[in-house]
């Protein structure tokens, strides 16, 4: 099926060139014009999409070849772009930087899959004419990738701009001055989340003043028609029959792929957000606890009555699934600045570390242990954490990894009762979602 979807991909020469700020500012500038923008992010990132979502008022989606494949990227892109005037995709890292030194899963790879014109962000701090050697190299490196324009970032003065403008290999679409006051703070997992800093949203004014929005819109509208998969109709149960899956959503747990939530809903679940840091006892049939920053909110998590509630529900057999930060919360304790009591569902303690413990893609499968609600479905995703989990000798694991670090020794998915805690941020398959919803429905009937 052919679809006309105006689109651009904002890429950078390297991490730290200002790509995220400019992509978010461009989204904000377009929204301020009354344009409906559908945001996307290449790769497995959770943080940048939170800024996109806040700016655009539409959930930002990840486009990751390693987790989704070409068909999944096209399907997610087309479905999410419905009703939007333009799709703006922010690339990850440098334009051609992909998995393990290749361009697989890179921003360039996604641009080729979606036939998306690329606008390249280049950092011109302390450089003038030499930047054109960089631009020419990027333009010519892969002729399958169309670099339609350049946004020059960190212009120091009018004179600086004039020196660069003497040569032009690719059309200049923007000259963005240095804006140190608009920088967003970072911490160990990346930028702070959107609700913690309004800087990205306010950057729209800078982009509106510094970039040619009309030309950028023209480039997006000139993108060729895109072949997309025909959507498969799915029948969902009536609302009164749908099991409720509680999704932990607060400052401590905020890392979720929107596609995962949508697939759970399509598989028949009603999703109910709740806050583990608050004294809440949600009326749910299963619980999904994503990643985030439990170490920054450990005291509130320790005090909350929700900790005992989850422990009791786990012992009663409720299906509970936790990822990374969720895994840490499901352990007996979390050592950060001191040791904090956590839910105590899983036989282990979590320890924050100063060094990165794991970063990369994960592939594996759930085992065939009797009674495990997941069955033997495959799992794929990504891991990124500055913590380790020290398991008790009797600990059991639900997942055997073919690629990735996990909890250790090729194992992930620490399990107890009907609870599973994993370091993998999984990109859910339809099969996994059906299993999770079926387990919630079975618990509902008790």
C-alpha cells in the first residue's frame, strides 16, 4: 500500500552536536505554527521521546531496526503518522553510527527504509571553512541517503556565519546561535526527562528565528510515496471482559516503548497507570513496572504502602513484569547512598555502581519452566544500566540469552511466584502480549 507522508529525519554528525535540541526545537516551532507533528526517535532511547511527546502532544515512537525489522518500522511509522501534517524523526548518535561499528540500525538505515530526506545538524564551534569538508564527506558517503539540507549549530557571530556561508555544498536551512542557557542537564542515563526541564520546548522560538521553516516543510512534503504493510485487523474483547494491567508511571518509573503499551491494549488489556512512590493500591489484575530512576526516589519507594501491596499480590500469584528499574524495585533491597528496602518479591539485592555495567542489544528466549506464564516465546530488546543485581543462591531465571549481559552468566528474568524481573528493556512481541494478557485474565477470574 502506498502512503503520502511528509517526513524528515534530523541527524547529526556525532553525539553532542546539538541534534536533540534542534530536533525538539523544530518540533516546537512547527507546533507553534499550528502544524500537527508526529515525533519519532531512531534507536532504543526513552528520554528524548519524552521531550518529543511533551512538545507535540502525540506519543513519540521508537524506530529501531534491531528490535522491529523493516516491516515493523514501516508499520509503526505509518500507523503513528495518521492524522499528522508532518513526521519528524530524530536520529541517534551520528548519521551512520549503527550496531557494532556498522550502519545497521543507524539513522541512515532508518532514512533508507522510510525514504526520508535528511537534514544534517553540524556543530561549527571553533571551525569555519573546514566544516564543508565534513559536510561533503557526509553528503557523498552513501548516495542512497539524501541529505537535503544543513542546520549549522553554535554560530558565534554574524562574521562567523559569513565565513561559513562563502561555500555551500548542501543548502543551508538554519544558522543557530550559541544558546548555553537553553542546554538541558544530563545524568548517568542521558538527559533529564521532559517533565524535569522545559528547555527543549522553549527552544522552538530560537529555531523559528534561525531556520527556514517553509523550506523544511517543502522538503518534507517532497518525500516520495512510501510502501507500508497493510494493517492486520485485530478483535479485542469488550471492555467489561478486559483484564486490567497496572502500569507504573511516575518519576521513578518512566521508561516505556509506546508500541509495547499499544500491543498490550490490542491483545485485550485495559491499562491503568499508578504510582509506586505514592500510597496507592491499584485495583488491577497484573502489573508492569518499566525502567527509570528508582535510585533517585528510593526513600519514597521504601515509605510507600504500594511496596507491601505488590509483595502481597506477588505472593498471591498475580503476574508481575519488571524491567531494569522495575527489576531493582522487585528485589529485596536497593543500595544507593544507603540501603533501602524494596518490595522483596525477588530473592536478590540491587546495587548502584559508578561504572556502566551493560549497554547493547539483547536477544534470548523464555525457558520452559513449568507454570511460567510466558511460555517459550522469544525476547529481544536493549539494556543500559549502572547497577548490578546480587542474587540469592536459590534464585531461578526465566530467560536464557543468546546475546547480551542480562543479570549474569547468560541469564535474565529473575523469577519468583508469577513475577519476572529483567534487565532487558524488551520490545514486546504479539505472542508475549497475548501471554501476559491471558495470565492477567486468569488471575482476574480467581
